[in-house]
C-alpha cells in the first residue's frame, strides 16, 4: 500500500494553510481567530461526535488501549527525563524544556481522525476514537504538569479550562451512559466535524513558524526524535507483545507517528511560556510527520 499517497490529501491542506497565510492577504490575525474557533468549539464538537457516535468496545480494544497508553508513557517519561540527563541537561533551558515536553508525546487529532478511516475503514475510525478518548486526558495532564510546576500554576485549574479534556470526558460519560446523538441534530454535528477537520488542518499549516527555531535546537531535536522515532518503535514492540490484530496494529502505528498537536503552541503561550519556540517545534513535527507516518506504517509486517 502506498501510504505516502494516502497521506497526501491531508498534508496538502496543511501546505495550503501555510501558503495562504504567508502569500495572500489572509494573514496571521485571521488564522488566530480561526484557531480559537477550532480549539474552543469546532474540535471539541468533533471529538464528542467521534467518541459518542457508536458504543465503545473497550474490552475488544483493551490490548490496543494498553499498547497506546504504554507508548505514550514511554514518550512522557523520556520527555520529562531530557533536562535531567547529565550529557544534555546542562545545555537545556528548564522553562523551554517544560514547555516543549508536550511536543514529544501529544498528537494532532485533526490528522488522526482524517487518516484513520482512510487507512483502515470504519473499524479504523472506531479504533482511533478509542485511542483519542484515552489519550487526550492523559497527554494533556502530562503536558500541563511540568509547566504548572515550573510556573506555579494550578494544575487542576489549567486542566478544567482545557476544552479538549472537557469535550472528551463529556463524550465518554455520554457514551458509557448509553445515550446517542439525536437524529435531529446529527447532520449538523457531522457538518461541524467536517469543518473542524478541514479548518484544523489549514490552521496547522498557517501556524507553521520557521524563524522561531534559532535557539534550542538540541532540546528540540531530542523532543522530535522521541515523537517521530522512539514512539513508533515502542508502538511496534507493544503491538507485537500484546498481539494486536492487524487493524488495531495499523491504527496504533499511525497514532504513534502523528505530528504533535498544533495546540501545543496555544497551551504554552497561555501558560506564559515561550510560545514561538514551541510553534517552531510544531512546524518541524508537522514536516517530520510526512516521513514518520509512512515509516511507522512500513513497520506493520514486524508486528
């Protein structure tokens, strides 16, 4: 299967966003407003729909969830360890390390949802919904924790204001309670979800910044290597160890190699950290995803 060809439509939207922002009158102020709309309304609705639209078969997906959590924990542990490594820590700014740690393990949900069904059909869409439902709260807590500790913020207050966590937790409660989205509003919710995917990918491209990476390349390289090399290799190991079936293994490998979340920049800036530096890492991660996703999926025969 030509994975690069399958990934092209979504990365072409990212490229379109970059070109529109840099070379037309649609500059950063417009895209900042669009990012706010996506982050606080469109994407939480999309997450809610993706998780709530069909019953979650947690028992059937327990192996995949376990593999996804373990892969994430490897990334979190390594990201937290970077500023404490004796051969690297003395060259790392601790505040930048706290802000950029999230780049090593968070994932771009826009790309995840756009790719899952294309790669693995409806079963892939259901599988990625389960991973997102588990991953969003876990990874957001892990992202907020070092910045809250370093900056003296309240961890619980920061998490309670995160719209992705609120949307995900509400969807999980809704699903487990046995509710379903009413037929009357389901078409509107679906259209909001489609708008969130397209606009979210365009915003990811518009937010790419190359100039912010003049410093901290050693730290950034470490975080990007964890995200785009170590995580896929860990996912292969856990998928093999837990004997995941092919669809689940494919979704897990895709999940492990996704570009980091474009909202990393938003979170870092809102908590008073070096937002442009994190935006630069998000940019590099988005570009690296073009390579790491086909690389991770090519490892499927090893599972």
